[in-house]
């Protein structure tokens, strides 16, 4: 009932999927007229050269067919997008070595060509310029024949791609060491290796009127909720944009709520995380040209779960999850608590500690809020500089800059040493948060809580946290409550939130994500010691 209510709230955006989906991105270049090809080979080649601006990477190889080389033909491909060895070995060589029968009609000629291209996959008929240019710039080899107003394309994709490497943003102590690359087909194949099931469905579309970027959605039929799959598909098809260069473009156009600092779509570059979420009933969105895959729907607690939580013992994983939540809370409120305690609530601090803090702040000319604001802004500048600079230089700038500036600020009397400690703990806590998306949310909210603490003390902090919790409870991700299974509370799914119960207790999938097949494992699989034999019992007695 809760899921249905959430989906009804999305009907204002979803409406009728059939009527509101918008145009179907069929992979035809929008700036190329959908006109039929000419029957003359020379005319077609001139049009290709004109449309591509005589680009040097568009290779046109003319040749002739027939016993007396009477039929003129040509193959066209883009250098760098194809595997040239396959082009010449499996496309051009079979055509040149075979004797082309001149008496064949147009349809029979295409059938004859298809037989000769049997070693190449993805052979298609092309009848208009839009499809021809799309196939050409997708890595296919296009073949034109004089006297035939059609073309044949063969899949010869190749070129240079980054090899599979260890993920850089989600390092795991235990687990696979491979991460996604910029090749969409390589990424989907890595999921196929993990889930060898025909119900793992993949749908591909092209988004971007200029870039024509390949975007694919992957889900497990029978486990994923059909309404969520339909909603993801509808939101993708509604996108009208000229370019998609990274999955962040897609994420911002399909998320439920724009004006929120909290991410409502999860992104990862680890195949094992994507496979695990697909098995829970989520939908994955792959984008050509980026190693980051989107997962929807996303819930709040998901951003505090690390991949090795499921590879380690349950007690260790549970302790680490509680630690991550504490880390997130510290990164959120630590400066605000210091401001409130030193400005309004000195009586809550132990006497010796408040005397030490007062002695440190005696020479500081600024109030606590200005002191904290200056230090936080300074640290954010150092962090941003460390990220943008080359890795070797950036780390040195971040470490040396923080030490030198912090020490100099204390000695000059601009800030107190206790404030440097608080800011340092806050910075380390933000780095220790598993997901960068949720960590940067805490960085932004932290400044608001600091302002409330300077105005109203602990009362302002509590009001700010209350507003944040109400906002979180009102968020949804593709119709699923963002705080589920904590709000609304679902007892059967609590075992994979702050707690991580033993693996043999994972009997159901998340209920608000999957409404069809909720059984994850059946039967009693609790580990038990072996039963001693009768002989062992006799020996023991």
C-alpha cells in the first residue's frame, strides 16, 4: 500500500507513459535529414564527404565487384572507431575474393552480401541518411553499391579503450578488484559474468540530439518492480538535451527532487555493487563514456553501506555501520556544537575544560561563529585545491597547507587551537563517509547548522536537525520513501540497515523496491556444528 501511494504521488510527473514518453530516440541523427539514399554511388559518396566536412578520419575505400569488375562499390568507416583488421579481413577480403553474380536483383544482391559477411555480426539494411550516419559513427562499416539505393552496415566496433582497473573512488579491503570502464559493452558484460540468467534484461536507447549517446537500462525481469522499470524508461525517454557526456547529466534529469542536497540516485563504479542491487530489485542505468553507473531507486541508509559489509562477518559489519553513522553525525554537527557550547551553554562544559578553552580564546578577536566559518572555508579551499591539482602535488598542498596555515593561525591569534582540533575532526569524518554524494551534502548542511547554533544555540541545532529529518522523510526516489525501511518501518527489512544480520537471515528482498518476488533464499541455512557419530559418543563416555 505504501509503495502504491508513493507511485500515485508520482503520477503528476508520470501521467500516461504512452502519451507522455515523448519521441523515441531511435538512434537517428537529428541534424541529418531523413532522406533516402541515392542509387548512384558517386552521389552518395559526395554527400558523405559534404556532411562530414571532408574529415580525414572518415575512410572511403572504393572497389569493384563481379568477374569483370563491372559493379562499383565502396566501404566507409571512421578511423579509430573500428577494428581495421576485422574490416579488411572479414568485410573487404571476402567481397573481393568472391565472384559477384551480375544477374541478381537488388534484394538478392543484399542476401548475397549478407552471406559473404557471415563472419561479422550486426549486419543491417540502411535506407536513409540518418541511420547511415548513426551506424557510421557508432563504429560500424557501411557498404554502398552503385545502382542500389540502399546500404549495408556491419558491426566492426573497435578502437582504444581503458583497460579494467581497480576502482578509484570505492576502495574495498576485501572483494573484487575490477571496476567499470568508459565502454558500455564492457560494463554490461561484467554484470553478465556475475548474473548468468536470461531474465537479466538490457534495453538501449540513444539520448542527446547531437551526441547520440548510448544509454542502457538493466534489470532482472521478475525481481524488479515493473512500475519502477516503466518509470525509469519514461523519464529517460522524456529527456530532450543536445549532449550527454556523463551519467551526471542523466542523474540530474531523472531525479525526483531537484532542490535537495541529498542524492536520490546512487552511483557506483563497482560491478559487484551493481549486481547486488539488481538482485534486490533495483534498475541500473549505464551511460557510454563514463565508468559510473546509476542505481534507482536509492534510499538514505544505502549511502552508509560499504561493499565489504557483505564479505565480512556480520558483527564486524554492524560495528562499522554504526561507526559510519557516527562519523556522518560528527561531520554534520561538530562545529555547530562547539559554537553553541562556547557561546550559549558554557555550563554544559566541564569546569577545567571551559577554563582551558577560555584561556585559548582570550587573544582571539573573533566570536566562535566567525572563527569556525573562517576555518571551515579555509579547509574547503585546501580540499578543492588538492582535488584539482595533479595527484602528487595535490596531496602535498592539502597536507602541508593544512599544517602550516593551522599552526600559523593559532600562533597569530586568529583562531584557537581547540577550533583547529574541531575542524580537523570534522574534515577527517567527512573523508571517512563511504559515499562522496552524502558527504558533500553534510558539508553544505554543516554551514546552516553553524549559523543556527550562533543564533539560537542548541535549540537552533535541534530545530535544524528536525527540519532535515522531516525533509528526508518527505523525499522519494522513483516512488519509494527515501527513509525506508526505517520510515515507514518495515521489520522484515531492518536487518540490512544500521544492523547487518548474518547472511543466512537474508530471506526477503526490500519490500518497497520489489513487490513480486520477495524471496531471496528459502529453507533453514543456519550454520551448525557436525553431529558426533555414535562411535565418538562411545569413546567420549
